[in-house]
C-alpha cells in the first residue's frame, strides 16, 4: 500500500526541511509535493524515495489539490461567470 510523502514525513518525525536537505531539493518544491500541489519529475521522485529509504512504488505521487479550486480560492470567480453549454 502506497503512502503520501506527507504521511511518510509524519512516520519518520521529519520536517519538510529535513527531507529537502536529504533529497537535495528546494524546500519549497518538497512542500508542494508533500501538499499534493506538485507532481514530481522522475528524478525528484527518486531523490525523495532514496531520502525516505523506500521504493518509489511505495509512495503516492498524484495531485491531491484541484488546481482550479486553488485559483478560484485565490482570485475568486469572474463577475460575469456563466457556465458554458458545452
């Protein structure tokens, strides 16, 4: 059963900074991956898996945040927003 990066951090009692340092990736990128806002490249996946000491296949890498919802929460809907008929 695969686990998220966030879950693996909790199990190891690591901060994002510890994982970023061990994976040699920017902390902002590791935070986005852990939050499910960024799907990492194959190289980033390998670095994170190695740092955590687990196989790549044991980590869930997909997005968990809908980017459209992030935009709407950040900027709101346009005034004249209308659903299209398709």
